[in-house]
C-alpha cells in the first residue's frame, strides 16, 4: 500500500537522512508501492544517489565556506580574500638587536670607516648558534676623542639573492621570493638594465596608491601559494613597468624567526670595517622575532586594516595602522586628546609596549610618529607615549594543611610565588587588562589541595627616581579611587625610606611619605617611641577620588635602593587601568607568609612565618 504522498526533504544532508528521504518519497508513489527498498537492488541505487547528493552537499558547503574570509580554513583562500581588501599578511620576522661597535682601525687613519651591509655577527640562545647581519651600510666618523663608535642594528638570518631575466614572451614568468622563511621587510628590489649593462635602479614597496604615478619606481608584494611571496611591477599607469631583458634582483634575509629572540652576546665572524679589533656592547638584546602571520591573525587584522582605507581619521584607524607597521609589538592602545589628562584638542595619543621590554627607544617612537604623521590629517598632531606601569603589591597569609601535600612549606610557597608571576604574565602586562581580586585569591586557593584559604591585601605601587639638585614637581596617576573611610583617616599612602631636610635645613634620615586630609607630607616614624614626627608639612596633595598624587617642591637628599616607591591603598580590590596604564605584579611585590592550619589536637609547631621578597625587570619574567 502506498503511503501518503510526501515531498522530497532537502534540509537533512547526512547520508542516512538523504537515503531515508529518498525511500519515503518513492514509497509515496504508486509505481513503487510494493517494492522492498531494503533488500533489493533498488537499495544499491538509492545508496548511489544518496552518496552523490552527500558529496555534492559537502562540496558546495566547503565551497561556500572558503568563499568568505571569516569562514575560510585553507591558508591560500584566506590570503586571497585578504588580498581582495588590500591586506598583505606578515612574513616571518627576524629578531633584531642594537649594538654599539667601537672599531680600532688596523692602520691609523682619520678617514671614515664603512661597516658594510650584511656584516655578520654570531650569538647563541640556549646553546644554539645564530648569525646576525647588518641590513644597512653604516658610515663611521671619528668622534672628538678620535674613536670610531657606531650604533648599528643587526637582524638574525642569512642573505639570499634571486636573479630573474625579464622575458616578456613568457606569460607565466613570475618573480618569486623562493624562501618560506624570508623576512620580506628586509627585501631589496633592484632592476638592472641588462645582463651586460650594470646600471641599476632601486624599487620601493608601493604603500600608497593615491599619489602613485606611472613613473614611480615601485613594486607590489603579495603572498601566493605555498606561503611564498611574489613581486610584481607597475603597468605604466600605476608604477614603472620592467622592460624585456632587464634583470630583477631580489635580496633579503632568510631567518629562523622567534628562535633567535634573547640573543645577548655578539662576536664578529670576520672583519668589521676592515678591522679585527672591535669592541661590541649590546644596547638592546635580540627581540621581535615572529613566525609568519597565522590564519587567525589574518582574519582578525585584515578587516581592521581595510576599515582604515589607507587614511587615519578615527583612533581605531591609528591602532590598525600601528598594528600593521610596527615590529615587535606586544600591546597598544590609543585615545583622542579630548580624553587625555590634561585635555589636548587636535591631538591623538598612541601608547605602545614592545615584546620582552618595558619601552620602545626614543628613536623607535619617533619613527612610529613619523610614519603615522605621513598618513593622518594635517591638523592632527600624533603623540607616541610610553606605557605607565602601576604595580600591585600582593601581601598574603596562606593557610594550609601539611598533611594534604607532599611539598614542604618552602616548596609550596615557591610554587605559589611562581604561579602569581605567571598570573601577571597571562592576565596583566598589557593595556586594558583589568585586575580581578576574586580571580587572584581563587587561583591561590586552588593551586594545591592542602591550601585551605588565604588572606590577601593589596597596595598599588608607583616608582620614580627623583632629582636631588632641584625640586621635583610632578603627578603620579593611580587612576583608581583610594581608600579613605572617613575624612580624618591617615594611612592611605606611604613610601620607601629616604632622607629629607626639615624646615631648618637639617637632614633627617629614615623619612617616608604620608597623607593627612588630602595633604602630602614627609614624616619620620620612631618605632621605639611610637611617635610620628612631621619633617615637611606640605609637599603636595592626594586626590582620593581618582588617585592623583601631586608632588610640589619634593627634594629628597638620598634614598634607599635605586628608586623611591610610593604605595597607596585602593578603595576597592578590583583595579582598572586607564589609557596608557599597564598593571603588573613583580617579584618584589609578592610577599607570602605560610601558616599551618590549627587542627583539633592543637597547632602544628612547624609553622613557617618567613617572607619572600625579590626583584625583577618590568617584563614580569
């Protein structure tokens, strides 16, 4: 008996569903009313139809996915879609280091020395040798003392060169950078007139099509199949074309990327400027090495780059352009002058943090500012500023049951200490990363089953090196409300120790900063008599709402350590950074005290009350 007439369903696209739909559809027809669909040859025919439908559905689905940037999975397709909106993925990036070379010529001379391009230096990271080369030619003149001193940049990698003779009769000719590990930021493109005529012209990468003419010597660069890069030239309308018989020379560095990061000690592998007597000082260790841009990074960056349309109007435009052009970038943020403190209308601020360093050099920041200024509106001034680090001091009493762990008290304390450092690396140390108190204390409680609970207090710390020859007038911005339970409360702020003159000019040792009713003071506390003496009654103000500490006329005579630390208690334990502010927890900010849990039989006599303190660099390592 035929079943009720049914329509062929097309929404179920798996094999069994397609076959079942076909079977139900045929059963509804009088012609196939008495057929055995499960034990006859017709079942084989339906298998074939179902397989064919399934394959077609799968293929069309994949084809549709690979047609869009967001859903594409294959790198070639992702790169092709990014190319369609004018985005070129980042190649492998060579780590770079900055060195100072003091060269003693083999023969005394007053003439300038030339450090040739691709002068090679050797270094090692974790026992593996790497070779670094200069990517420019440096002219070194004598200084007033007769010394030849030069600051040079070196990049990890080896020189590679490709030569192509232009053949206009070959429609398939391509100018490929044939090395997947090429750092195309080091690519030099030179066109020689012919194999016999050595006259050359250097071509530059085209980065602004708006002002491009048919006589500009530029080249275009795109990633193509297999992760290689292809160089193309103009057509006479946009850029100068190459002529038949020209020789195209592609010169670049092939690098191992991030593996060379951290190289610190360098030695020349041969002569430098013709001399074997070279003293090398490392100013900046090798950093900034990166692998090529991943599929996920391309999907994230390409639409943002496209949104700028090659112009800088909004803050997001500046961020997208900075992200695309600045190497060794770990984190960045930006804001308009109307949001700055103090307000600066007609300005835009960009703050950048490099990988494995606290700050970019002044030269690097000036290069960023210059490149952004070339693309922004004439009336807008670009300011590139350093990150403003605010450190969180964590003082914690940790209660644990020694019967619940095989670790000793010191081992457990060291483990917690290490995890707090890792928390700073993963959850902080970037712009716009909030500190969540509950996340920290929850992490500490869950690090080991033996830990029962912890009592943790926080203070915010900012550091500075004051001048001893003139008065210090500046502001520390904590950018969070400070603890002040009542108007007469004193104790929101304190500092490390320093010496300061009193009103009569006498030097008073062991002074600290203090606050009272919004006034910043210099005081000395005598622990034996429990008496606090005021050394200077007013050297600034404390803004409890917002956390601005203003110094006016502060002039210490000396201080403990290499800096002065100023500690403030926050009103709430969750800390939010603002603008260029970055939060971090350093070694010296972690103070742990271990207590064993008191059981019903009494307290454990092995209680350890030692405190861990140490120091480290701003990178949180």
